[in-house]
C-alpha cells in the first residue's frame, strides 16, 4: 500500500521520487527511439500532504539535555559535545559537518564563520554560535590537531595519532553517535542527525527569523523546501481565532 508508514520503501516521498526517475528513464528511451511510448506518463502519482515525511524535531528541553549528554571531561565527550552543538546551532547536514576542516573556521567581518560546502558544491558561510565555538576550541585544545589547517575538524578518537590526523569521521559514525545520545536522554521517537537540522530550522523560524534568511542558512535552493520546517501555521496560539475582534 502506498504511504505505509511502517515501511520506508513505500513512503510517499520515496514512491514519488522513484516514479519520477522511472519516467525520466523511459522518456530518454523514447527520445532515442528505443521505446514508442512512455508508459508511465500520465500515471497519477501519490499526493504529498503538508506533514507527510516530515523529519521528527525535538523540544528545547530535549535539545538542552542532548547538549549536556556527553562527558565534558574526556576527549570523546568534548568532541561529541562540539558535534551536537554544531548541529543544533548551525543546522548543518551530516555530510557538511563531516567535511569541515580546521581551515573552514574563518574570521569574516570580525565574526568567526564556518565555510560550508553544501549540495552541488555550493559554498555558504554560517556564523559560529558562541556555545559551539567554545566547545570546538575546548575539543581542539584537548585533541591537539587544531594547528593543522587541512585536517578535518572532527576526527575519530581511536588511533588518534599523527599519522591519522587527516582522517575525518565517517557519516555513519556521526549518525550512530547522535542516536546514542538521543537514547541516553530518553528520546525514543524516530530521531537522527537530520532531526537536529530540522530542530534548528524550526527553532529559528519560531523565533521570527525571516524565512529567506533561513533558506540561505540551510543552503536550500528553493524557499519551498525551507517552508517544510515552518510550523507557525500549525500552532494553536497563532490561530486566526485570536485575531478576531468585535
């Protein structure tokens, strides 16, 4: 059944994406005279509701618990505290975080900023939040690799030697790290690294940030993608009910 929530292979977004891919492939075959007709053309695709496939976000209280979950006294804990803060205060994609190098923390107009390479190698600059940069500095001081500009910002803790200074964390390791701390603080629902990105975006919008600025901050090509994180129309306290006056 289309849209079955228990099977991610049949999620509506996945079905729509797969149908679009098949249609493009058949269209190419038709253009090259291999097929006479595109049998997918005209087939109705499942409709996507406003909430369908929305990434789970966490509350401010859960975000604070998550920020405090890693042990601040160990090297691993210092690194993990910096990683979680980088996600929650900057809304980076997992791949963007893993690709960060020491040299990508740059001072521009008197403010430290991340130089981020997003999808399609599109470059953007994201100002560093004071909480995150304090944790990053604490981690780099403990790890001792902050002097090497071409080294990855976040590295594996195991085999933490000079010969492995250019080895960055694998995206799957970052995913498992975030899941681990999520479970540790009692976040039981569907939760991932993308939940932290979605949480940061939703938080910024809820605090009245302009959606166009959030679009650039997230590295979205279209504002319609950013609008998926805008929950303000769904908050009962913002209902038109409370705008009615007689």
